C-alpha cells in the first residue's frame, strides 16, 4: 500500500481534538468518524511536498458508537472510513466517493 499512497500516517484517536471540532462546526465529537489532513496528491508539488506528512485520523469512540447504533460489521465500518479518507488523499471529493460507492 505504501508505494501507492506514499508517506501517509494513519492515526487512531479517541475523538477529534477541540480545534477540529470548532473548524468543522461539529455539534458533537461523535459526528466525525475520520479525517484526512494534508495536501491531496494531485495538488502536491515535487519541489514543495508540504510541511508535514499527510495524515488520516480514525476516531475510535465515534466509530464504535456508529457500530453499536447500526449493527454493521465493525471491520466493514473501519474499512469504509479508512478508504474514504485515503480517497481524499488521492484528491477525491465526498461527492466523487459517493458516486463511486453508488456504482459498485
């Protein structure tokens, strides 16, 4: 996988931090299952790759809460969130990924 995504850091945190909650105007920290932070690959420059490594955050408690509420398979939920956030790394928008998921 690393040869396709490059130096992408995947982090698991309990919840989004307060700064993220404010920036995304979340009503609750449970409203966000994952987040991509970085510069999407199509926007990277070979001469200026960016100050920090790109990161995908998976938020453990919101994912577990979602799993309990929906009864979906936990591995499928985690896989979906991870693929969605890696999609942002490749430059896909939420709308792009919704369209791709609807086509499968």
